[in-house]
C-alpha cells in the first residue's frame, strides 16, 4: 500500500499533533477531518503542518507509535521535528520506503532548527566512514559548513548548507551507489574538547 503520513495541528492544542495515514491527498484528508468537527466542541479548524508519501505507511506509523506517548483523543503530544526524526530513522533502515524522488533525507530533515542555532563560529565538525574522515568547521558569517580536510589532506574549502549534504558528499566519494545520509546522526562536532553526535546537541535545543 502507498499512502501519506500526515500531520495536522490546531491552535487550541499548540503542543499536540494529529498524525494519521491516508490513501487520499493530505488536502482531502484535512478537509474531511474539519468537516467532522463539532463546532460547539472545537471552534477552530485543523491546519496542515506536514505530509510525506510513503510505501507501507502503516508500518511506519506502527514504528512511530512505539516511540511516541499514548495519544489523547487522537492527538500526540510531540513536535514536527520529532516526527520527522522518527521517519528519518525508519527510512535509514528501509530506504525504499519513499515514494517520490524529491523526498530524501535532506528534505525530510528540514526543520525549524538551523545551523546557527546549534553551532558556534569555527566549531569543528567531522564525518567518518570507517577509516575515512572528512573535517570541517562551521562558518557563522556564511551560515554554512566548510570542509577543509579529507582523509588527512588539506583541500580547497567546499561549502555545504547542511550536515546531510556534507555527509552525502563524503558517501558519494566512498560509495557512489549510496543514496541517503542523515547528517545529524552521522556527523560529530567538537564541544568541550570532546566529539559529540550532532543530533544530541540539537535535541537539547
């Protein structure tokens, strides 16, 4: 089965998301949900937050439920960042889950958290694939990641707008068949003289 995982919200419940799967378009699903609302019980309508077309959406939804708190009246107390992170985790294990070519790790992982909220100027970043290591620093002025060393050799600086694009370029160099990368999980950054997984720092924001 192919369908959509949809996230809708309501201004009355700002910390909750209505997460559902559907065979129809997200717009049609949202319309149907709002048609069923009792205006006396819920005076405001739901609005669209996020959706993605996937194969076997029930399996992905089952995976997410294992990591989310029990819903309250069909609503999950979570954030869109958390939902995307869980989808990312599943897709990393099952790369063929995505329906559309334009949907990839990069587009899924786009969230309200930006590089300049996580990193400090010249903070060191690295990505490792077995014995191959690419090193970079965060350039605050450009709000980009500047790779300056590949496998111990200095190189002309190459700039990336995200951790995933940095990690993906490294993967392409080592394995051209590689299709996806999750930079937040794969990259490390130096903090207090220790290398830390970038996602651990992001999760504290």
